[in-house]
C-alpha cells in the first residue's frame, strides 16, 4: 500500500497526454508501430487508417501524395 493519502484515481494516459505510438495524420487515431510499418509510407507515417479509410485504399497507397511515398 502507498503512504500517499490522496484519493486521486490513477489515469495513465492523463499524466503524459502523448505516447510514442504513431498516429494517423488524416484523423489522429493511434495505430501500432507494426501497422505503421505495413501500411505507412517509407518513413512509417500513416496517412490513413481503418477509421478513416478502407484496407483496399491503404494497400494501394493511392491516397498518399507522390512526394511522400
């Protein structure tokens, strides 16, 4: 048991507000590093995720601008 007498509930995401996990630049949804490696561009930047696109669009990469491929 902790000797801290405060009644605050622990909220792990509230402490930092940000995580190291990548996010979709289109909608801001957090994705896994593996998802970024597979569906991201050459720099593992995710331009679309299942929340804002279909898997068919993500596989073809037609939505990624040419200069960012």
